[in-house]
C-alpha cells in the first residue's frame, strides 16, 4: 500500500520538495518490487527451516523499519501517515521478536562454517562506520561552526536530516559493535552481521535507484556519493553470497 500508492498517485509526495519526492518515489520502486518479494520469500524459507534465510530476513525487516522511520518523520503529512506508522511499529517488533525467538544456545560460530568471511566482514563494517561518519559529519560540523543549516537540508526542507540521525545514533554504532563481536568470535556478531549486510545490500539498491531517479529528473545527483553507494552495494552482495555459501556447506 505505502510503496504502490506513490507509483499510482502523484499526490502522495506533492507537499514535499521535488528533490525529496523524486528520491522517495525511486525508493518505492525498490521497496515494492525487491524488498516486499524478498521478505516474503525469505520468510517462507525461514518457515521451512532455513537458518540463513531467517537471519537475512531480519535484515530485510530492518530495511522496512529504517525506511518508514524516515517516512514518518521526514515525509510531509499525507493520507498514508497511519500506514507509515503501522509499518514502522510492525517492522520494529518483527525484528525484535525474531531475534528474541532465536535459540541462542544453538547459535555457535561453528554453525556458520569455516569459510564464513569473518575478517572481510569486519573490514567492511569498519569501513562503513568510518565512511558514513565522516560523510555525515562533513555536512553537520561546518554548519554548526558557521551557525547555519546543513547543506543537505536544502534538498528536503525538513527541520533535520533523519538519515543522519538514524545512522549516527543507531546504525553506525551497531555496525561497530558487530565488528567487535566478530573480532571476538561471539555468536551474536555473526547473527547481526548477516542481517546488517543484507540490509546494506538492499538499502544500497534503493540508494542507487534514488541517484538514477534524480538523474532522470535532471536534479544533479552527487556522482561521488553515487560511486560510494555502488561500491558498498557490490561488496555487500559479494559478502552475503559468501556467507550463504559457507553456511550451506557447513549444513551439509
């Protein structure tokens, strides 16, 4: 309902800036045709007993939580507000409930296989933390020192940038903690890493779609940032494939 409505009705984002609305519609395409099928397919395989599908499912569910947190707080009030709110609540409870329902006593590092890319995942997560911390602070700190508004807010015309808030307050600390847990070979590090990499992979596709949408609308997307997003998405996809392969081999 939320993603499909904007593709059918122009009125959904009519109160938002053209730049913000174009990005939102671009992401809705990814949500409707990639994220929704992914959470249904992974949910089915998880129901059938696939441990790797269950862990990746958490990442897709978190994508919905992240996406609709942004929608609730940054999209200007529209007819879908209660739908966005319901999606936010349901997805957060789904992630929390899914993690709580895991049989943690059976989740050991050995279950993930000898070829699971632990070192590569640690490096990837730390690079994510460093890159996006510097990227967001380069927008925020100069504005604080100059007593002005961050440049990114001119695109959305919202009071604050919800993406920066979520990343700096939650996502980047979680990624850093996950890297630390993996370094210590703790089981929760493997669990969180699979969900995080699946989430980053899906979000990266959405970000790429936003860049394409801005380019089509002739709204001058940032090419350098686009390159970073593409690289991050490709690395996440490769890591996710290696994780799945290692767990499949360990199961057999």
